[in-house]
C-alpha cells in the first residue's frame, strides 16, 4: 500500500511546487477556489469546443475531425509537450476504409414484364444495390423463393420444389412466424436463417444467378414504413452474387399481375397474404414468376480515409525515466450519424460530448497539470488522443503495433472514455484487477475526494485500453456510465456534469502521482472479460473484434479453460462458419449460439495463418 501522504491534495497543489504550497497555506481557501474555477473554465472550454457544431461530430472524413486533431495538437504544443511522433507533427497517421459507395452509372435494375415491357427501377427509391453482394451482373427469369431458407432439420425448405439454377431469386426478409412463440424458428427469437449472409450463402449453393429481397410485411407494419437498406447496411464483405433490395410496392405490383397459387388453388396477390399463409401453414410457397425477368448490375467503390492519433510526451527524469505511462482517450465520434448511431436513419450531428469529448478534455487537463510541474516526472508520460475508436479500436491497435516507446517498458495505460455523466458521485474504474496494486491505489486516490470510486476487476474489450491489456500492460478504464443519449444526437455539452468531470480529473491526478512514485513497476494480472450469456445462449468464451475489418469475425482473445480454448480456437483466428452457417459479424455468431445449448458440439471453421481450420467445440454454460 502507498501511504496516504504520498498523494497530492485533490485540485493539483503538487504542480505548483513547495513555495506555492506554502503560499496557499498562508493565504487560505481563496486561492484554492480561484484555481478550481480556472481549471473548471479551461476544461469546460476544451469540452464544449470538441462537442460543438463546428466539429461536425468528429466523424472520419469530416473537416471537424481534423479540426479536433489540430486543437489537441495545439494544446499539447502550448503546454510544452514534445511530439510523440518522429517527424515532430504529433500526428501518427493510418488509413481505414470509410465507406463503400454505389457507382450509380454502373448500377441498374430493369424488370421485364410478361407483356415484354422493360421497367427500369430508380436507384435509391425503388431499389438499392447492396455491397454485401459485391460487384456483378445477372440477367435471368425471376423465381419467388419465399424467405430464401433451407432448413431441412426444421422440415422447412423454400428451395425444395423449385429449380433456381441460373435464375434470379426473389426472397422475403427475416423468417416465418416471427410473432409465434411456438414457431420451429426458435419462437420469437431470431435464428441464423434470418441473416442476410445465410440467405445469400444458400442462394449460391442453389446456383442462383442473383438475389432480390424485399422487406417482410410483419416488420414493415411494426415500423410503419417500407425502407430500403443503405448500400452497406449488411456489411461490405462480398458474397459474390448480385444482390439488391426492392421496394414492397414493386413486388406487390408483380404479384398483382402474377399471383402465387396455393396448394388449394387460391391466388395470393400481395406479400402480406403470402406471409400470412406461410405463418398459418408453416409450409413454403415458392414458384416461378411466369414471364418476369430482371436485368441487374451493381458496382461499388471503397473510400479510404486518413486518420491520426495525436501524441504528446512529457519525458521523465532519473533512473526510471525510460518507463512509460500512457494516458489515452479517443477523440473521434460518429460525425453525422449512420455507422454506429442508435438513430441510423437520421442524418444529424452526433456531438459526442460524453463520448468522448469528456475523456479527451480530461487527458488534456492532466497533461496541463503535469507539464506545469517545476520538475519532470520520474517516469515518462505519453498522452494519446486516439482516432478510429468508434470503428473498432483502430487507433489504439495501430499504436500498440507501432508504439512510439517500447511496450516492454510501458507500465500502465489509463483510459478515459465517457466520464461526463457522473451520477450520485459514482465513478467506475474498470480493469482494477489487471494490476495487483490497483485496488489499494484507487481506494487511497478516492479517499476524501467526494467520489464514490467503484472498482470493476475485469477488463472488458470495448475501449482503447484493451489492445494494451492484450500486450500484458496493466490498464484502467474510467467511466461514468451509459445513458439514453449514447450514440445519438442528444449527447450534447449542456448535459455534461462538469463537476463530475473535474472530480474524475482530480482523483486521476492523485492516482497518477502515486503510480509515478512507485519504486517498482505495477504487477500485471491477466484478468479475463466476464463471460456473458443471454437467455438461452450457449457459452463459447471468446472476445471478438468488433471492427468488422475481416472477412468473418476475428477472435481477439480466448478465455482460459473455456469451450473455445478446449476446442482449439486461438486469438487471431477469423471465424467464417459456425455449425455450417456463415459468420459475418457478432450478431451472426450470437444467433448461432442462441440456436444451440450447453453440451452441443458444433463445427467452427476459421481462417488461421492463411489456412482453413475446423474446430469441434462443445459449448458450455456461462459462469
């Protein structure tokens, strides 16, 4: 334990030196109050600017993100921090694919009717080409193939009685009996059969030439609108089969001219009737749409965008000067929405005041306080404003792959992500179990601070501390909780608890001072993310990479003694199939786990070092 006397008084008395401390003792609380007001004013200025309209939500590709990076750099320079990048720019650049866009003049969908009329549909209004299908072309007759599901084990197969080889199939989104708790499709829960990637995989196996899909009436009724998916709505990893989303209005026009016939001779003239019939009988209704054909073509281009971590350094002095403590916070956010937004169809500035202008302002202020010390710290302090966090921790991963200072001499990483909504004085420090000393240090840092500092020993993989943790570096993630405004345009500066932000900074300053003064390094402890399992979800035991940069789902880490480890899965594996179903993202894996139970053995196919590897994994119960 570090004695309490080793901690400076909250509010950064230490940084003024002994002479100023004595002055404060003589003059009294007025100077303390003035310094507190000045600190509050400058942190408020940082946070309000980073969350301002001018910065456009700090999304990748926006001018506002660049302005944010320049602001942070300018503040580091003003304080006297050295550049943490060799060229002196403070910017550590990297590139990411920002978006996949439709090439409009190379994309079309033309319907040909039984009376030989050619009807070109309007891109973005009547249909949308989808990147998950990839660039391609098909011209063929149309076959209606129900929900595009092949599930013989459930006695349901939309392809059983139709030949779709070389044809364009028209399929309904999701799956039958969505509102029926007794449905063979796992009641009201979603199964892998509803996933777009599964439908495309099945269509390819049936040798279809292309796929058209339409929203299911059940979901449209719930949403009260028929909305086309945006081009990247189902991902960007190509399934290599032309794929387009068509409006219900056009599909219903086709059905009115060419009804689907039931086994008892009735004519179904719209999608709602077809859905109701399949729900009632539990049997497919698939049929060629006589006389109808389509000419479809899609083409896409990937936009790359340059991002940059902003790195400032305060060098240490003395025998421990080469040891590094990293203080980090991501400064990027969601821009005008879309990707990552909880209101994805609303184009509006997502200000990101709590997420994560608050954390960025915190590390800027901590840098100011330590830059103002009369003597350098005994260990090096590296302040990093990470970019690309919202796209999957890309900036922090880039840093640990290309560190400015050796990771072997990086003794701790303190991460500030969403520290702006403190309630009832509660601040959470996640990852407190990643160093044996953290629990005692945190308790003493919070003593007499007015902060209720909750410790969460496990280290979760949802923010920029995690790549450091994976390199055996002790980490803490400071956090004040999720709220309804998270990832919406309502995360604004006026809803920030500035007193709570200042308390977080003050406690952090005391904690950092104690870590700096430790004669030995922190003792790393390899904690594991706490396994989570929803109702009916079997346990696998991996931490996935949420960035979506792979053709499949990348495994970040494998829990000790978990089903995944026992079955042979390894960190770095890319899961491509689970029980025979394709895996595109975490939702597909979750759906696969939900379809199984503890004790079931499933085949998981992964890509490992360029080779395809199959692992037989017996799933377990989540602890």
